[in-house]
C-alpha cells in the first residue's frame, strides 16, 4: 500500500486517475499533516477548507468524466509572497499584518485554475530578504532535517522560500510555490533535499506577487522531483498582460518532452565557481555530477565566466535599490500597519510606521538601496552595478558558444544552524554566490538533490540553461536525479 | 566611500524610517561593511558597456487606451488603516 504522504504531484495524479484513492482522501491526509507540524512554524495561515474543496471539485470532475487540470486535487503550500484573495498575506512582515488581498495573484490563480488546492500560506524571510528564514516577523521556520550527530540543533531550511522547503521535505505538502530573486528557490531546495526550479525571467507573471526586486523576482515550483517541477511550472507559467515584463510565448509541454538522454548536449563547468573554503564534499559531489552528465551522454567542456566574483556585490546594489523603491508603498495609508504617535504629522507617521513595521534586514536593504540611488552616488554605485550586470550576462552569452548548459553546486555549504550566521549580514549574503549570477542574467536554473554530506545533510547540484530553454534544464536535472537516486528523507521528530 | 552617523540619519530620513541614536550606531558599521564590499565593482572596466535595462530582450507593449477595470472603491479601501467618506484618511497636513 502506497503511503500517500510520500507521493509527489505525478504520484498523486496517477493514484487519482487509477482510482487508488480520491483527491479528498489525499487532501485530508495533508491537512492533518499540516496541523500536526506546528512546531516547524512553516505556515502563517492554514487554509484546510481551500484544499478540501479543490479536492472535492477534482473528484466530482473525475466522476463526470471531465478532463482534469494539470494540478487537479493536488494540495499545495503557497509562499506568503503571493497575494491570495480573502486569505491574509503578509510576506512575513509586520508592516502587512492584517492585510487581506482583494485579488488573486496570477500565479496562484493559474494553479487554482489547474485544479490545485491550497493548504495554507507559508512562512518565509521577510519580503523574501534572507537566506535562512530568520528574518520573518513571525519566527524562524525550522528545517525538518537534523544532523546525524544525535543532537537536536535546529537547522535553517534556507531562504527565502524556507517554509516551502520545510513542508515539501517534511512531506507536509506534496509541492509548494517559491520565488527566487537571487537563489530563494534553489538554495532552500538544496538545503532540504528537494527539487526547485527557477524559470526564465518573465515566464511566470509577477502580478499580485509582493515585489522585492522587480527585475529579478521569478516564481517557480518546489517539489519532490524534476517531473513534478515540470508539471507544476506548466500550471504556473504563461503570458499575462498585467505584467509588463511577462514573456508572450506559449508554455511548452515540458513534462511530455522530458528525456534524460543528454547525447549531443555540451555541459560547461565554469572554473570561477571553484571558490575558496568550499567544503571538499561539495567539490566531490560536483565531480560526481560531471561523471553523471557524461554517463547520460553529455560532453563536458571547461568554460570561464570571468565576472562571476562581481555578481554578488552587483546584486547587493541592484536588489536593495529596487527594494527601496518597491517598499516605498508601505506608508501606513493604504494597507497594513499604521503607527501614529500622538500629535504626529504625515511625515512622522510614515517614519514611525516603517520603523515599527519593517524588520532589521529589510531596513538595512532599504537604506542601502536609498543610499546607492541618492544624488551624487547613483552613477558610482547603481549605474556601475547595472553595467557589471551587462558583463555578467555577456559572460553567459559567450559560454553558450561552447556549451548548452552549466553544472555547478547550488550552495557553498549544507544547511547551517539557526542563529549561526544571523549576526553577520555579509556572511549570509555569500550563501547566494552560485545562484545570483544566473538570476542577474534572467536564466532558467534548477537545484537537484544529489547527496548527503558527512553530517547527513542534503547537498544540491545546480543546472543553468539558456534563456527560454527550460526543457534542457529539466532534462539535465532528470539525468542527474536518475543517477543520484536521492531518497533520503528527514526522520519525523516534530 | 564610507558613511558616518550623520549620513546614516540622512539615509534613514530619506527612507522614511525613524531610527534611534542607538540603532544609528549599529547601522554605521553594518552599512560600511556592505558598502566597502560592494566597492570592488569599481575595479571592473566598464568603459563602452551599457547598463542593463532588460535581462530578456522584450518590447514594451502598448495596449488600447480603454478602461478595463474600475468601480472597486470599496475593495481599494478595504485594507486602509483608516478610511473616511470613501477616501484614505491621513493626519491633517495643512494647518
């Protein structure tokens, strides 16, 4: 008898199709798992009724012989960055406490249209600013994983999509939405041993997704494996006239075209990703990944992305600059928190509201962004960063003359303990060293769970592809997945 | 370039974030550490490089100048901390 909680999207789909179980049975199991997992602090809001009614609709549609949507009867977790109509949405920030969207984000609407149900809204780093889920105004998410030293140190699930990572790896939801600005899908996926996919910038509409850095923000799936990510991305993506940077291209049938045969594909290994102080286990896993790629028929080529080391500093100018502008909307006038000290005027109200509502990391980034955009500094910082961004993008363009895909580690370390890096913003930023360059270039990239380190914690490999060539990324991900045979799961202690 | 307490207060003011003296003391070294680190971008020769404007070449679409949405006053005001007479309400700004 299959254990339903261990099934992903494709497994649930075939079980419902084959009549092994009903969608309502599936939803009931996951609703129960959500309510039993409170100690992980992964959900900010639980919406069992939503999951159950979508499941009921799927069962009824099946009974009537109707064609089911791609996500029919799949109860998912929704990162709290997506506005959901009638369901409180805060982006894990105090400044949006009490905010209930009057509209549905395009991505969540697309998923619901395809039959998905929602188990609840997932905790995350505040406004998606963080790499460990420690900047949430509503407490840390605790990773389901523990080190194999017999201790019970609470580990970071990664960030910013930390709640999404925790629930999928803990088998509390079969899949979840994530968003990725500089690695926020891929790094947490790597930390918890699941698969995360960031599509080409513009594939998923940003409409109704709370903005962090608009030129970088992209939604994507976080799920058990490559196939599940392909199914879910098909349901999320698509042209949206309400987003001016939405790409007007049809959504390919990625799942149908999945193939782990990489014959004829050239996979580049960028030498600049061999960074100092990288644990030898990660380097060894990367080597193993190269062998797996060869085994799948790919040719390996050495490539150079010479501006890689400048990607992080450029990102930490561009993303805060965009954030300082995007977050100017939180003024205590139109929505969210208002803090009005006695006798205060409008300007004092803005300052007091934002003082009380934003967390430290958010304030830090707004202030950095404000500074680099201010008169006298704009060209030295912001324009220079955007020029470097052009060079980083050109590095990839040149690499594509030699190869079709790139293979790198996803993150420079395995998951760390909560609190271990919280006091040093810069050390935290370095977590994104391998994921930020492809974000700056808008390229599709995914993290595939590939092995465990000596502490028994998951490690991921990253595949980066050409713009709009999600298919090749999925296929390479599938090839790695088949060879890695990653089956480790966190033991349930919560 | 590095920032001092006065500059941090000025940035906070431009950001419309009230900060105490104590917080300001805290932000000075933090912001300097980050700014010192991003300054390495100055090493990169960017002569003849255009700043990036779009990661994926994409033409800005235009649509017909038609009303496609509206009549949602109550929804727009639904989350306002204070709404009065169908408007957002703020503290008095004119004496």
